[in-house]
C-alpha cells in the first residue's frame, strides 16, 4: 500500500528503512500550500513504534511534498515520519 502512495525514488528509500513490529502515527496538519506542480502539507506528528517487545516514541515537524497531478508523496522536508527511532538493545 505504501508503494502506491509514494513516488518510486522515495518508495525504495522508505521501504528499505522500515523495521518494526507495530507502529502508530498521528498527524496534525498545520498549513497546506498549493503550487503549480505540487501540494505541500505542513504537519506536526507523533509516533510510537514497537520492535522486539520494546516501545519508543518520537515526534516531529515535517513538510510533505506531493506531486500535484498524482498526489503521490515525492519528498519529506524536516523530520522524516518514516524513520523509526533506534531502540537501544
């Protein structure tokens, strides 16, 4: 499902970095900018990831840049919502 919503170049980078048992993300949109070829959604986000029985929380601020004609995510400026914080073993 994630591959369908991301441009191919971003999709490979994101999917190769995913490693968790469970994730819960919430987003609070702050501003939307519509440009000639893109739509930029500024969000605050919070996440909780579970990996091998351990849970870690993180939060951040991001600008999600979508290609206007396909509405596929092409870039993430700011904190990467798909980056799973490291869990110290």
